[in-house]
């Protein structure tokens, strides 16, 4: 089991329809390949952690990196993990207008994102929290992970 963390920049703002299509595609593909993780999006910033079998997530990351919807894809982490940390997480987005996101199923506002899982190492938990802050901004409320307290 490995996880990969990357950041990128959307080539254009994603509409509500774009986000719903992205969520539907990710859910379908991830379920088929037993991939889990979390995706953050805010004001054109994208960050994702994917976890699963290396033979699945390495080629998945290569496809993601070539996806024309974003650029400046930077892999931050690619390493073995003892088990999944994000099996029950969804996609987290920071809307430009909050009202538009109430109609989207499966999206979380930044203040609704669960705390960082305790199963992550301290270093990985710090990285996820830093990535979350980089995407959502430093003033976004976050719940600290218990293993960091």
C-alpha cells in the first residue's frame, strides 16, 4: 500500500458542473480500482492524496499529471504506508459562492472537513494539514489531529 500527495493549479475556474463531473468520475474510477483518499480544491488550487496498491496509483498519478484540467502538477510524497487513512473521506472544495455547493452531493466545505486521521504518521499529518492550509488559506478553521496535540 502506498500513498501519493500532489498539488496543482486548475487551468480555469471549475464550475459546479465541472466539480460534480469530477466527483462522479473519481468515485466511479476509485471504487473500481480500490483507491481511496481526499481531494482539496479552492480558488484554482488543487491538492490530492491517493492511497492504494502501487501498481494502481502510480499509473493513476501519471494520468492525473497529464490531465488537461490542471497544470503545475507537483508530487510531494510517494511512499509506502501500513494502511489506509482516508477510506471514508470525500472531496473538499472551497466554493466561490457557498450557496451553489449545497446542491452538490459529496462535497465538503473547508470547515466540514474531518480532522486529519490518527493513522497518519506525524510527518504525513503535518503535510496534509499544510496542504489543506495551502489550498484553503491559513485562516480556514481546522480541527487538529489528536496525534499532533
